[in-house]
């Protein structure tokens, strides 16, 4: 690696660092998932909670994930005792991922491809946002990049221990269900690498499967203990999911192509921002066709085909999902795309197709920087401070000792989003005010009707009519309450206080 390349890499890392730290505190989030992590970390540290299962996912009946993420947050929260500093650790991981991406692309291709892939990751608005907050999906790209780098490095060095470390880090990255998307192809790559490293041995498939099983067991053993203690509540439902007999998984080809198209469109819109213009979409389709052609044509590096299969096979896997589609479920695919796109750019720079490729690269950089300029220039720390403001209003209203809260949004009426307010209330009062559910991975969401005061929090309602009808009136009718005795407002959030006359 030349000194010129080193300088370019340092500049790319500094750019990524700037984009991830500029106006940092004012853009932090303290929403439901972030607050849940801190609340659970507090219970593990101060309450002796032995968490055995991971976060709730969209498939709430199944313990899909190990508790790795919560214990990671707990470790850093135990050291720093600050939500901001814990979030900053995630930012450090996000910046390190730029370096890991460079190492991976250099290992697979060359320095030029490595620099371009690092640049793509550095300026990606999605990856910058991942580095500015804590949440399970946000560490997935880093674990994918690092595990792949170690896998290819072990192949070149014939190092079995690096190979095992790659598998361990891969399963450590099962912080969110998006990691499942790349599992089949990662297994195929691991099998090939193992054959290369241990060519003199036999039963490569069985041994690779055994390595995967043992690594999975390391992280999933707490989940298995929980399942055993509770008579395997997830297993029967998981069988239904895998057979396509649930609301989450479908093997219908109509559903498959619909889901695949929507996932693909959402994924590329998160990378090439502002592509609703039909001309831009046509250009990107042309770019994709050209990209696939340039990677598979005869005479090019055989690893082109590997990375192409990795990307396409992983995104095709999204077709079986049939619930609400969210872009964070594709978190594991971002490192694969950066490799894919960087290889395309490098191999077409000096060809006739190079002009099309360069236009796409400039559009990618421009659109992402423009999107980031809107994201990171907030003037106030609203998302982080708002739960504490709401909690402060509740405490000032006089029901300090015997109250409960319930939060409604247009999309959720289960009290799911009260978590951030409970965490803020506990931080302000220095008391434990809410219990966790039996799994220990979420708050109890049922309304506690044994409290003197009930605070209804209505948020995300677009107008006062919807607020009254879908939140206030709905809540009164559901729990047979009288009209509220008081109300107050924090930004666009409305809080209503009820006296509980049923006790």
C-alpha cells in the first residue's frame, strides 16, 4: 500500500468521522428500542436480572435472538453510566467498520477497490445513521464486514484460528434477524475456505456444519435454557413459520415476487437517495444490468462471481417475508453491496461504460451527502430530550408516588412505546417504577389498574380530531374511565391525567 493510498484512506476515515460526529448530541435518539436497552441494562446491573433471550422481533411468539446485544449495552453502560457515551461506542464501531471494509475489499480485490468501498460506506446516509444511535441492527454491518474479512484472510494465510474467529464473530452478529439473510451463502463460503485451509482432511461439510453449530450454541445456549425452563414455547410456532403457515412467512410465488420487489426497491432507495424520478430509476436499472454483466463476463476475477452470488442470493431470500417491510431488516446486506458496487466501479473506470459508472458514483455521493445535511443539522436535542420533558411534566403534576402510564400511537395501541418514558421517569426519580415481562426482555405492557393516577400519552397523531377519536376516546372506552382531570403538552405529544376511581 503506497503512501498516497494511506493518505486517501485517512481522509475517507476523517470524512466518515465528521459525518458521524457533527451535531452529535443534538441528533441522538431515545425512542422505545434505545430506552429498552438501557432499562434492561439497569436491571441486569442493579436488579440481578439474568436475561436469557434477546430482543422482541416482529415474530413475537418466537425467541429468535440471543441476549448478546443487551449484554453488550450492559457492559458499556456499567463502565460509563451515560446513554450518550454508550451511543458514542456505537459510533466508534461505525468508524472502525470503514477500516474493516477497506481491509475486506483489499483482501478480495485490490487497494483501489478497497478505497472506493470504504468511501461508499463512509458517506452512506444509512450507515451514518447506524453509527449515531444504538439499536440491534446497527452493529450488524460491522460484524458482517469483520467476519468476512477474517474469513478471506484465513484463506490466504491458511490460518485455522482466524477461520474459527470469523465464524464466532458472524454468530456474535446475530443481534437482529437480518443476519439470517446471509447465513446460507456465508456457510457456502466458509465451506470453501475450510477445504482450502484443511485440504488434507476429509468430511469438510460435516466439520463446517459442526463449527457453525458450536458457534451458534455459544450464543444461543441462554435461549435454549429459557426454552427448556418454559417447556419450549417457541418450537411449535417456529415449525409453523418455517412451513409457511404463519402471518410472517409465505412460499407463495405471488407473494414472493411482490416482497422481493418491495425489499429491493426499499434497499436501493436507502442507498441512492431521492430515486423516485422515473429517469433516475431507469438509469439505475441500466447501471445494475451493466454491473452484473461486468462482474460475470469471462476473464474477470473469479471472486466477482462470489460477491455477486452473495448479494443476489441474500436479497432473493427476502421474498419469503410477508409482513410490514422495514429497511433495517436488510442491515446485513450493506457491506455486500459496497463490495459489489466498488468492484463494478474499479473494473469499468477505463472502459466505455466508465462514464455511466462515474455518473452513478457522483449521484450516490451527492444524494447521500444532501440527505445527511438534512439529518444532522437539527437545532434542538428533541428526540433525546423529549422523553425526559414528558417525564418531568408527569412528576410535576403531583402524582409522584402512585401512578402508571400508557402510550398510544396511530399504529400501536399495546403500550409498547411507554418504554422511553418509563426510563426517563426512573432516571429522574432514581427509583424502579416498572417491571419487566417474564422473559426479562421488555416492560410489562398491560395497564396497571391498581394505581391512583393514569397518564395517557398520545403521540404521532396528525391532527386534533384523530387525537381525540383514536387516542383519548379510544382509551376512555377501552378502560371505562371518566374524563381526564388534567392535560398538558410537550412538543407534539399530548398527556392526559386520569383519576382511577375503580380502586
